[in-house]
């Protein structure tokens, strides 16, 4: 019998925290909670969790700093950030620090449960074990998908779980371009596309290019196909 997924809720507003706990328990999750950033980080680093629901505006230590500290130690732990703000600046900052997704307050229970289910589903991994990218005149880039790591020109590369999911999906469909909407549906688990979520894809592609491309401004691996999306080029399949 599989154990229940264990979710850490880090939220300082008592009413929201209690509501989240009740909803998650009702949907069959095991829940641990913290009401400030420092306690949340301690729990995240000491426990074994399947996902963290992390508020941004927290006493003691804000959600951005908590996310950054978690990622310094654990690249794989899924993190969904909860934010009362939906500005590009907040979203971009959270995603750059390694958050897997974000949900804006106020949110519907159905939306939150769908986001959680999608992140947990994708975190279980895929059958892809290694991706090799061939670059003319340079060493191959070798990516170990299970360990979220790789090497290029003898330099180590580290990926977030979401970045690896994008690479795996593009690798599995390397024969054609993949649209932003398809990535949002198949990788993020979104039912529909919103402008701000489309930018989420672009932000992750830009991060991946900085890690994979010899010259990120002139990509040879994560290529933009005008009007169609992104295609992974140079992969040895």
C-alpha cells in the first residue's frame, strides 16, 4: 500500500493555514504545517516531504529566501509558492529561485488541488535516464535526468526538477517543435493557457539556455521555432 503524499504547508495567516490543512487532509494527503519562514525551512530540511506549499510573505524569513535555502540543499523537492501578488517581478523571482509553480491568492480549492496533483505526478520521474546533446566543435553535454545533473566541457551543471521535466518532454518529442500551450498542459498540468503562465515557460527556457548553450543569445539546443514553440536540437536519440 502506497504511503500518503506528505505536504508541508508554510503559511502565517491562521485562517488560510487551517483551511489548507483541512482541504489537504480531506483529499487524502498527510500534512505538516509551519507559521513562519524559519520554522518552515527547518521542517523542509529535516523532514521527508513530497511537496511544499510556501507563502511568500512570511515572518522571520520570507518565502523567496526559504525557497532559495531549500534549493541549496535539495534540488528535487517540489515547491508551489502562494502569493497575494501576481506581478511579473514576484513570479519571475520565485521561478528563478527554483519554485515549480505558483498559485495566486485568492485561489479555488479545485485549482489548487489540480496544481498539486500535476506537480506530484510529474515529480515521479520518467523512463529517460540520460540525454546527450551534440555541439559542433565542443564537448557533448551529458545530462543525468535521474540526478538532475549534467556536464559540459568538464563543468558540472545542476537542474531543478521542473527544468528536467521540460528537457525530458522536449527530448521525447525532439522530432518536432513543442508549443508553450503544450508544455503548460503536459509539464505543468494546466487545463488552459493564461498570458502570465506563458511567460512562465519562457522564463524556464531562458534559465535552461544559460545552463546548456555555449552562447545563450544564439541557442543551438533549445531552438525557438517561430510561431510553433521550442524544439530540442542536437539530441542523440
